C-alpha cells in the first residue's frame, strides 16, 4: 500500500474539494445550494459504491439517508441541537448503529434478496414516519440553519466549505478502506465468494463492516441534506423512489473512483433543476431518459469519460 | 363479530386487487428473471386509459355497462402497446446485462411513463365511477358494500384459475417451465425463447394494466398512483415467493388482510405492518413462502 | 484612450453589479414592474379543485390591477404603479422539493415577493426558509394555526384565517342546527391540516355540544390516498352519526363518490369544512343535506352576494374561465389584493416606490374590504388574518341544473378566534374565554 499522500486519487480529492470550497465564495447562492444538495447525494452514493464493490446493490439506502435526515430534525425538536458537529455525529451514529444491527441479518443475503430486504426495511421506516403524528407524518419537520461553534454565518458559502471538507474526508476514508486488505477482500467476494470462504477469510464479517461504513456514509449524507435544505419529509427522504435515485446516480457516476459519486451527485442535481425549469411536467421523463442513455451508451458511468482521456495522457507521458 | 366480517371483506377485496396487479409482476420475474419497476406504469396506464374512456363514452351517452367493456379493452390495449414497446425497444437489448442494470432500466422507463401520463392525460384527476354506480350496493353484516368491489374478488379468482390452467394443463405451460428452469436448455431444445419472453412480458403487462383498469372506478385516478402500487406488489411477490403464482395469492391475502386489520384497529400501523411482514418473511424464508428450494451454484 | 474607456466601463459595470446586489436594502427608485412568484398546485389531485382555480383567481385580479380595471376603491393601475409579472410555480412534489423551489424563486429568479401555498404542509416548510431569505411571502390558502402560534415571523403574512375558526364555526353550526346529535367521528388527512382540524373540532364540540360522544377510531388516511374502502367500512360501523371531514383536493371527491355508492350518506350526517369544490365538480352526484363550509366569505356561500366588487369578480371570472369562482379563486385574489393595498399605502406614506420593509410595515395589521367580505390582519402580531366563517346545507336544484347551499349562517370573527397572543388550542381547552358569539 502506497502512502496516503502518494495516492493520486487522495491528492485529486483534496485539490478538487479545496477548489470547490473556494469557488463557492464566488458563486451565486442558488448554485451553492444545488452543489450542496449534489454533494449530499454524492456522499450517499459513495456509500452505495462501497457496497457495489462487494457486488451488493441496496434498493433501500433511503433508510439510512432518511434516518440521518430525521436524526438532525429530531435532535432539534427534542433537544434544540443546531450545532454542526453534534448534528452530523448524531446522523452518523444513528445510521451506523442501525446499520450494524441490520447488518447481522443482511450480511447473509446476496443479489435480488439483498435488494428486496433492504427495500423492506426502508419502507417499514417510511410506514412509521408517514403515519406517526409525533414524527411529523407526511409533513416532516423544518430544520433551522446550522450553527458552527456558536457562530451562525450570514451566507451559506461557509457551510458549503464545511460540506466539502466532510465529503473530502469521507472520500479519503473510503479510498484507504478500499486499498486495505479488508477492502480488497470485498472485491474478491464479489468475484467469487465461495472461493474466498474456502480460503478461510471471514466473508460475512467483511461484508458487515462494509455495510456499516456504507450506512454511516448515507446517514451523514441525509444529515447534510436536511441541514442544506432546511426541511425533512418522508416522501423526499425515505420513500423507495429516493433509494432508486441513489442507485441511479451510482450507475450514472460509475464505480471507478471515489470522486465519481460527487461528480454524479452534482450533475444529477443540475439535470433535475434545469429539467424542472424547462419542462415542469416532464422532468422525470428527462431524468428517466438520461438514465436509459447512460445504461446503454455509458455503462461505466460519467467517470469513464474522465478516466479514458486521463489514461491516454499518461500513456503518452510514459 | 360485525367488525371481523368487515375486516374480512375489506381485506379480501383489497387482496384481490393486489393479486391482479402482482400476478403479472411475478410471472415476468419467474420467466425472465426481471424485477420490473415499470410494472407500476402498466397499472397507472391501465387505470388512466379505463377512466378516460369510461368518462368519454359516458359523456357521449353510452350505457353504464359499456364501462366493463372499456375496462377490458383498456387493459389489453395498454398491455399490448406499452408492453410490446418496452420489450422490443429496451429489454430486448438488455438480456445480457447485469440484473441491476435491467432493474434500473425499468426504473428509467417508469419515470418516463409517469410523465408521459401527465402529457397525455393532463394533471387533473379522473373519476370513472359509473360502473361502480351501476352495480349498486348490498348490505353484509351491517355494513353497506358496493357490489363492484366484491366482483373484484371474483375476477381475481378467475385470473388465478386461468393462470393455473395455462401453466399446469397446456403445452404453453410446459414450454414456460423449461425456460424458467434454464434458458439455455430451452434454447437447446429448440424453443424460441425470444418469443416466449415477448409473450410473457406482454401478458404480464396486460395483467398489470387490468389491475389498474379494474380498480379505476373505485378511486380518483391521479398522477403518481403507480408509485405506491409498485412497492406493494413487490411486497406481495416477495412474501409469496418471486415467480410463484400460488405465492402471489398467499402474499396478496396476507397483505390485504393485515392492512384491513390495521385500519380497523390500529390505523397508524397500516403501512408498517406490510413491510414488517415482508422483512420477516425474507429473514425466515428468503425465497418466499412458496418458492421451491434451489441448489447453490459454485 | 481605449484602455481608459475600458476602465471606466468596467467601473460602471462594477457599480451596477454592486447596486443590484444592494437592491433590496438600498434606496430604490420607481420600478416599472415587479416579479412575484405565484405558487399553487398545478398538477396532482389538488390541481383541479384548488390549484387551478386559485391560479386563475390570482391571474384575473393581477391582470385587472395591472390594467387598472378593478372596481373602486382598487381602481388605480398597478402595484405602487408597477406592473406585476407573475411567475407560476407548481406546489406539488412534497415539502423538500417546495423548499428547494422557494430558494430557486428567490435566489435564482430574484422575485420581489411570493404569493400562494395551499397545503398546510408546504406552508409550514416554506415559512422558516422565507424568513431566512428575508422575502415578503403572503400565504393564501393553508390553514394550520401553527404558523403564527409556534413562530414569530417578520416577512410572512397570511390573508386566510386559520383552521380553528373553521372548526369552531362548524361546531356552532352543529349546535344550532343538529343540536341533538349523539356522537361524532371523523376522516381527516394525516398531516398538519387534517390533524389540527380534527383536534380543534373535537375540542369545540366538547364545548358547544357536550352531550355528543366522540368516536375512539377517527380515521387519518394518507393525503392523496384516493381509495377509502376500508375507512368507509370503519366509519359505517361506528355508532356516531355525524362525520367530520376536512378533506379538500381530489380526496373529497374520491371519498364522496366511493361512500355514496355504499349508501353512506343515507345513514350519516356528513360535515365537510372545505369540500365545496366537489359540489360543482360532482354536480348532482354530491349528496344533498351535507353541511358545507368554504373557510370564509368566499366561494359558493357568497355566489349570490351583491356588491360591485363581488359582482365584478364572479362575472369576470365566469366570462374568462367558464366556471364559477371557487374558494381558492377568492383566496388567491385576496392575497394579491393585500399586496396591492400595502404597496400603494407604503408608496403614499413614504413617497416613491416603497422598499420591502416599508411594504411590510404597511401590511401589518391591515384591515381591508375584499370581494365579498372583510379581512383583518389581527393575529400573529398583525400578520395573520381573521374573518367570519360560514356553513350551509347542500341541495341539488333540478330546475336550474345547479347546486345550491341553503340555510347559510356566518359566525363573526370575534366569536371564533382567540384574542391576540393566545394559542388557540389552549384557548379552546379553557372554554374560549372572551369569545363573543
């Protein structure tokens, strides 16, 4: 394993997010908002990417996304918490905790059964939220602006910088994890699980660890989304369509690199905003058509657009 | 006692509707191994087509009973046109793709068809209550019921019998069984697997559309009706065992009766119970209550 | 020379950008036009009965004010002289999407004000964001009392009274006309509006019709569920004969259609606090004898009311859209009217085109004549409207081929709203001290 700073991806992530955080100060507020929403989704997609490396696709990751968002909202409702750090920590801990518990069950499942069981768990949470008045039912809750160590910044640019920092940190953690022995094991599990088992490696445990990491990432994503948006509600945070969107972005972004989910998330957000503005009654059509186009013409996602010219460039340099 | 009868009847009529919608999904999965999210679109399109034409023809002075003809015609037309289009244009090119990609492609199709509904039928809800009004009501155990919803139970039984006959008693059924068991063996035996896929997908689409068309008179047909249906039918199919028709019956009965019980006694749990049971079944018997055991391939 | 010009040009450009950025806070010169976001359901079950009639009402009055063709006393052209350019936005898609849309309206499109919102859910979600972005926002239809009872807002106004008055007026109407009712139950949607409506109705019934027993299983189906077979069975099995419902949108139509086939209305007295849209859309299918409300001096209850403003509104609306104006048509028109009155007043008070703060100051505590009644911004520190609320009994008139509402009673706002600063549910629980009925 190469050292951290020697890893080209780590360097790229650090430079990219620093530039983004700085650029944020010069961008109009609506772009800052969309970028933040995109980064939040990207973080959840990063969680799906980790799972995908193991060959697992969750059709219920809105469970953790929603749980993270609702943790932020409920922390404020019950304890008046509006500080960034406890909000984010709450979201990660709650999502990770449930992920750890459900992981004992889910680690035994593969393929379509894994997808369906994830879906069932997420829809059970949806069913509770939608029908419980004290949890906000269909309305959800408002989330007041986030405070940073007692300071409430006038603009959202500072918040974007914080979000960028969190995303950069998460991307590096995932990069290190995937490069570790445990991480390589997950890829081996995808390729042939039974062989890995016969070699004496703990398949179930490595899947469980991956799953918890993935849940924590989605929880953080939901928490950031709630803070960036100022609102949580079941239909746009926990319903199955949200899970579907996340899987869609994963495929659109491509699983080739830890930076891809964030690019995918931001692109998705802008496609949606413009599609909605151009054709308010046909934005889903545009999103759906994009999805089909990606599957047919760009099966390795947007990342392959970046990767190919990059590799060519390197070859020439060599 | 009155309440128990009410729960049973409410549950049964809801189960019948769930079964009609889900059976197409389970057939498509059983034969083609595709979990078709666009099934929600078949349902929505069936409902819209039926509601639209019932309103149109009723406005032109056609008698109320003509609505039943329109329901059948809508289901067949929607299933044939949209089902064929999806199979030919999208799925045909995807059979070699990964499961996830196919699933996502059907999700994309679902999103597209949701908006095409808006573009074709507009944004306002449709009410096609004429067939329901025609059949009137009947009093059972102290509660007045509309006869229409009760006839759905009959329709579900007819469909279940037809599916069983087709699978267990016809040449078609044998061909299907071969393809279900192994696509390659089917090919080797000279079965036109592509044709089997087309027929299966269109038949499944028609059943999904029939579910929508048949339920249309009892609800307000409005944008987004396919969204809830698709997860409910996933629950039904998973509980019973994906690909099993007997499973779809059991799954529909369980979901329908559970929901009715919850609405009568603890309305807050109405949605939760359905997915809790779905999760529980997956945990205890992942292949569903009615699917045969499969060998683990190395 | 060339570079010099460039530098000056650049400086001017820079100043221009700076001035635009300072716009809302710096001195403002007269404006020819203002952009206002008009938000209403344009798709989904709430579009036909609420969103589209609401949007039409706003459009009609905006065009008339821009052209100066509204009857006196509102016959001056424009909003403080400026033409209003509406930007129509669809309210459907859930709270999170609406919050994002609101941010886009303000930060991307740069609107001067926002008018609209029908669902209580959207109102609750958008209010804190509107305050955060400091943008004048006039809520036109939504009814949850929580907006101004749980919060204190500078930039938000609501020209529609809240749900508690609708519920108290409903209970009073039951007392006056169905006083011997033995029990009541309800079917309401599982969100702010439905929950608040049922809560305040049952509290008010406890006060005015104490003998009537409340059911233990009132139903709260999901909003836009569209299918109520099981709920109808539950309500039918309930002994309570009075059924309260605050269903609005397409849900009221779906419920009525499904329940009617099952003979539901033959055995139950149905009370619909805001289902009047269904009377027109369902025509003779709507059950006779339903207690119906419109949440104010609006819609079918004031259809026949004379007076130059109402006559103009009803006739102009019918001529342009070929339908009767519904409650939401009035509600949106009233919100637009409030903006005009406040902007004109602020312009008069300060001379010149008013700033947002001046408009807000002028709107605070406003009391104005609307098309068929009077609205006073008396609660929520001068931001929340009160007005009378009435009920009547529906009947299909075979001769005219039109629905009608008979036996209409309006209850004055002094009777049905708490004094300023008092949370309405506490006030109800204490037995409505100070209420003047």
